[in-house]
């Protein structure tokens, strides 16, 4: 998960984990809660919205309830359109290019 804060222009990356565990919904909501707490503690600001590519990873009712209870507005872009999520998509591309260069060297 690449967390991008548009105000501070800071990117936070999730460490690599076992894919069987990462694919479970429980892991995603636990990670998001930890990430939310960390970001809000470090910045003294509250997360107001979550923008996702509508890929389905944040579609569960439990996750929607969590966001609603915490005042987080969920914004979904059209799937398969990186143009609508430009900054985060560019960061993902940059990170992939850097990793590829390190593998080549």
C-alpha cells in the first residue's frame, strides 16, 4: 500500500508481507487502522478522505462503517484509469522504476 498525503507530499509504504495474509480483509482493515493512527499521530491532523481506484479492496461493509464512524469520506475513481489518481500512480511508477534499476545493477 502506498499512502500518499497530498498536503505534505509525503509517501508512506507498507512493508512486504505474506500474500495469503495480505489478501485477507482482516489484514487490510487492521493495517489501515494502524496506518491511520500513525499518520494522525505524526501529523496532528485527521484523515478526512480515502481515495482508491475502485479495485474492490475497500468495498466491505465493515470497512465502510469504520470510515463512516471516523468521519472519513471514501472517494472512488474509475477502475483502470491511473489518470484520475495521478500523484499516487506516479509515485508507484517511480518506485517500480527504482526497484528495477537496483535489480539490474
